């Protein structure tokens, strides 16, 4: 049977990449969409986050201003991980299984949430392969409750579960319960509010020193200010801006190896695609930083633009 020979739209994967740049065998990064939204409180909708990120990424220019043509390292997009109806503990185990498989292939796991509870499974998988693992959390909330609404596997408990496995540093925190505050007073951890982060004025040694040489990044999008990313379940005022966040991530990548990451808690708003687009650009930047790709110069930019024009229609 002959295949159609007429022009078609972009492939439905992260970045809208042609097969040459999206095959599993040659890709260095694997995107895993996890449309899970079970323990979310206040505003739901994070189950729609992965598809919104993928759609935005297909309209994103593939030359990154700091890292260059990241797509050339290969980015494979997995099918969505089916949610577990049994509850959050079963879903954490399902994420752990999937991320373990990705790591066994020698690939970088790039996980699209979905709610934040999924991070515990990803970290469980990563620490088996990287015993010296640490975690960088960017978030508005402490997520340090022991249990919430009857489960220890809620999104509100995820960093309590993570810290039972590995050391972690938290940045952007500006909201927590009294229970969490009392626990942290008894058991201090490296945690920076936005005010404290800004007071460092780019000298982030206290944050970087709390991390090991292998880092898993968990980026809850409510760590950003809602003026630039309103599409999240519990938007808190006073968050990080784009450059603060990506400059910190770059500093981490220069000092340590990012061995995996997730971007979670996007709850898309109808008609407001700026949040989706920011999330897609963040995922792309994180892939480049994790793979330690060097930025090219103006000549390389022109070459990449010419190459991209042959693969895609203009994205204006």
C-alpha cells in the first residue's frame, strides 16, 4: 500500500520533530507525559497539562537563545502514562516503573505533569541509578505535610516523601501550613523563600552547596509568579520571574549533572496559552541544560534557522 505523498502537519510529539530527531534509539532525552490529577486541591486541570505543553512546543522555535539547537540531540516522546485509578500510591509506583525503564535505556527522563505527587516515583527510580542523588525543588509551597486528606502520597506531601530518600534544596517557597512550619523548625532543611533568594543577588552558593553532583529537578510551575504563569492550581503571589528561574537552573547545570527532571502543575486556562508556552520553553531549556549543550554563536544560529526552515513551516 502506498503512503500519502501530500504535505502533512507537524508530528504530534514534543517540538513537532521529524523522525530523524525523535526516534527512541538515537534520542538522548525522552519526554514522558503523565496526565495525572487525583489529589489536586483548589483548582484541578493538571491532567490537561502534558497535552498543552506538547501542543505549545510544536509552535516553539527550536533555536534556544542560551543553549542552541537542542533538538539535534534527539528528543523522543513516549505515549501518555495511563493514570492509576487505585489512587496516588499506585500512580507513584507506575511513574517509578516508567522512569526506571527510561533510565535503563541510558536516556534523560523529562517528565510532564500532571500533579506534583508523581515526583516521588521519579525520584525513587533515579536514586537507584544515581545513589548520590539530590533534588532541587522550585515551588511556591513547601509540600512537607506528612499526610493530607488521608494519604501520605498527596501533592501536598511530595517533598516529605522525597526527603525521606535524598537530600533536597527548595527555592521559591512562600506558602506552607502550620504543621509544615513546625516540622521544619524541628527539622531544618535548605529552603529559600523568594525574598531570601533575591537577597543572595545571584550568589547562590548556599543553594548549590546543598546539592550533590547529581541532581533531579522538580519544577512546580506555581514557583513562578502568577503574573507570568497564572495557569496553575494554587497560584501564589510573589513568585520567581523567568530569568531568575532559568539562571538558577543554568548555575546548577554548571556545577552538577542534571540526571532528570519534571515540570508539573500546569492547569491550562482556555484562551490563555502563554502559560503553556512558557512551560514548553522551560522543558526545552531544561533538556539542553541537562545534556550540557554549548550555545553556538551567530553563525550557528543562522545555520540552525536554515535547517529548521527546511523541516517546518514558519512559526510566526
